C-alpha cells in the first residue's frame, strides 16, 4: 500500500528510490564489474587462494615463502599460505608464492622453486558443482595434489572422488584480495592520480621528505613516513608523473638539486618511475634532466645518478616504495586508461551496468524512483574536458526513457561538482583536493541549467539535487547558500514543478539550512548522518543498532521536520553497519554473525523511521558486488517494501 505523505507539499506517494551509484559517476569501492560473463570470474589474474585440506584440517603453505616444498600443516592462513593466480584459461593456472617463485612438480613432490612459469608449472583447478569453493588441483603430471598425514603435499592421487571430507585431494578454498573491477585493465593500476607514494632509500634506510611540507629541498633522512614524506601522484601516462607535496607545491629540479618549490606542474616537474621486474615496489626515479635521483650520505637528494643499476641495496638510486591507496573515481579511471581505451571501457560499462531490465525489476518490486548520480562533465558531452570521456549523457537519456516506460521517477543528483565539493573519489577530483568555492559557482549553475533545460519536459523528472555531500569547512555556508539560490533559480527557469533538493553540509549542523530553504517552493533537504565510520559502532549489538535508529535518528528527523519548512529526504540508506545518512540509507553494520532475521529487523526499523521523512528515501545503492550494499540483492531475502 502506498505511504501517504505527512505534508501537503510531499509527493504522492512518498519516494521509495534506489541510488544508481557507480554507474555515471565511478566509485571504485562499489567496484562495478565488467567481468560477469567470464567463466570462473572469481579466479582472475592476481586472485589469491588459500587451500585448506579437508582431511588434515590444515592450510597448505610454502615453506619460507618459496624455494622449498609445499606442506599442509598450518592452522591459519597468511602470506606463506596464499597462492597468487596467473590465469591461462578458464580452468588452468600458475601459482605464484610469497617470494615470487612458482609452484611446480619434482617427481611427485609439490615444490615452489620455479623462477618462471611454463608447462610444468601449469595446474588445473576442478571445482565441485555443488560448492564452488571445494576444489581439487590437477598437476602437470595428470594426477591430483593430495595432503598427506605427514604434512607433505604430493601429486599422486587418482581421478575418482566423492568430494567428501575423507578425500585427501579435496580442499576448501578461501578466495582473497580480488573483486572484479573496471580498473583492472589499467597499466600500473596501483599508480593512479591521487595515489600517495613514500620513498625509502635502500642505502640510507631513510624516507625521502619535503622539508616543511614544501618550499624547500627534498631530504632522505626520515626514519618513518607521514605527511611530509608522502608524495601525491598526478599521472601523465603509465610511467610518467608529477609529485605533489603536502602544501600543494610540486617537486622540480634546480640544477641537480631536487626541491619542492613549483606552484604548478610542467615539463621540468615531470618524472618517470622505473619499477624492478622482480619487485614492483622497488623503484628508481628518472628526473627531467635524464639522470636518476639518488639519496646521498649527507641526507641530500640529487638528480645525478647514471643509467646502470643492479637493483641491490648498495644502489643509492633505488627506493623501496610504500603505496598508499588514493581515490578510484572517474578521473582516475579515465586518465589511467587514456582517452581511447577509456572511451571503450566506460561506454561498455554505461551500456551494460544499468539497463532497462533493471528499471523493470525496480518497478516490479515496489520502487517508484531512482536517484542518479552524475558528474559536472556530463554537461559537455560528447566532448567533456580531459581526462573525462563522452557517452554518459546518452546513458542518462536512456534512463529517462526507461523510467517513463516503467512509471519510475528520476532524481538527477549532481554528485561531482567542478573543483570537488568533498575530498572523496565520487566528487570526480584528481587527487582528493577539495577546491569548490565561489569561483566555481557560475560553472556549477550552468551545469544545473543544462540538466533542467534538457529534462524539464520529461514526465519522469521528479527532482534535481543541486549538490551531493558538500563538506564543511571546505565549503563555506555563505558560498553554499549563494549557489543554492542561483541553482534553484536555474531549475525554476525551466520547471515550476520539479522539486529542488539541497544537501546539507557534512560535518556541520543538520539544522543550518532549514530557515534558508524554507523561503523556496518545492524544496527538499537531503541530510546525511553517518553512523558507519565511527569506532563506537564496532561493539554495537543488533539491538543497539536498532535502538540507535529508533532513538537518535528518529529524533533528528523529528527536529528537522517543520510544518512550514522544507521537505526532508533520506537520500541514502543501506542495511549492514549501522549506517544512516538522511537522504541515503544502507543496511550495513559491524555486527558479527548476524542472522537473516537480524538484518530484516534492522531493515524494518530503518524503513519505519525513514517513513517520517516528508519526501521519502533512497537506498544506497541499487547494485554493488558487496551484497548487503546492493538493494537488488537485498530485495528478496531481506527487504520487503510492504514495511516501507
């Protein structure tokens, strides 16, 4: 039964929406997959497997991380018990061990002694039809590996099996460290824009630092790494980069001295990273003058080392590099692939990740709206500014058509504004910097005007959200109000009926926009309260999480709802950690060993509270490879909209 609105200005019925996150604005954590059609798509290159013998109840390990025999005698699994896949075809693989050697066969003994992978290092994984995580391993000699009572692992077991716990050739396999991602095809995919590197000299055993965070010379004399010792990448191509330091200056060369004094990057601030074939985290840095950087005994860093190297610990041009993961957003994926490949990858993603069948599914399951995150660059499609690529506008057009066929309303959500309104990857920035402000207001209003002009006459348009999650204090309240006034006017030039949604600032008072927003007609406040990223929730029980929703969140909504105030929107929600943001919700929490019934109680509690929002709610997100973040997956077993 449709929920009737508590406010005369509310939509009828209230919005029950899914966010189409990860579609037109890339978010690496959602990890939208282009691998779904691949057989054994959970067994890709670099996937790590841990094999536990069902007869010995012990994990296989390679002694010393490599260079010795495999044994099946470990009670738990870590580095030496993890085997990295090199995929040959659907069922055939090489196994790479901790020290980068490969598993092979010596007689009937399984050993990890091969320096390269060839025919004798090629194994076949045979999966059980009923339980895909039960596997057998066929060796190059045609026999299966078995775990013996003495802890040895040998390739001398025959063909037949019952797949039972009495079969020494059967292993229960833990699959770790790989989720299919559209980032996987990028060369040097761990070196994207915004990734931070920390360089430790192998000769001086010290980290490189930019003195005072920038404005001075680089030195190699730090025992540990933090802000001044971290260098943020701006990627030129797969091997060539600028290095940005903590005060936002760039590393450059002054004669042979290496300094962080440049205010903007150019040719003299462009460096090449050269990686060791044997260890990708050992690197050399070629400077713009053609020489390599070296760390000197006096702690200085100079660009005057020659070409040759042994990659040994006696080479002052070699650095052991810590890679601190950066953002994985639209900027990173497009610049990582380059224009031609990014155009192919992204257009394939846009045309396959969300399709009309998804709108049919949502309508059939009781949803009446979608919230579609978009980036500012879509207004320049088909030729957006680099590194973004064209094609997403056609996908958005298709979404409106599908929505109209299936009686679904559309909320356009400006998720990524020019200059980035928050430091997160979904704001479309290059390196996590938040620079949206007064100088970006006019451009951002033009983007809103573009959306309103293009879609105002589409019957499925319900609302335009002017900005997602601006973060205080980086976005000032005065600038935000100025923009919201101009953005509202831009929408009203084209539509008198579309709702205009204003997102409150994160890290600011949830009440700060109420009086301002109350002066406008058909305005909605989207306010996000995260209970997901706070350690206090780590110890919460099922009931603690439910009580938090029923008490704290309910009181927040009641405080925001006012008789003559703006409408309110729970624009995100999910059902796992206790995560609530008013506007979005998710059924994710930190409770361990929660039952299906626990998740259902948590979901029902949230929906009962979010029903108080006078505009409605939207679940984050419709699709996600992490099941509880996926409304599509949660809909049948956990979420019943009869409770919404």
